[in-house]
């Protein structure tokens, strides 16, 4: 998958998960979600991780 397409899909999934009324172009590639203007909390972060795991078939470790 081309990088641009992958980034656009991830942004779209994040926006959808957070219920934000934005187009994916509104999020800059290097913009933080945690501590940034979107104020993503821990529960929203878990939701995003689960959506990414389901969509891309990857596993994020439960422990950091």
C-alpha cells in the first residue's frame, strides 16, 4: 500500500473512532493526538488501537 493511501486511511479511522467532524486532511502527518489539540484520552486511545488492530490485522502489546 502506498504511504499516502495508508496515512489517509489511518487518519480516517482515527477521525471516525473519535467522532470528529473533520476531513482526514485536517490532521497533519506529524501532529500529536495525545496532548495535542484533539485531547485524546486513554479510553479513546484504546479505541483507536482496537480499530487499527482490527483493520490491519496487527497486535499492539498490552504492556508498554
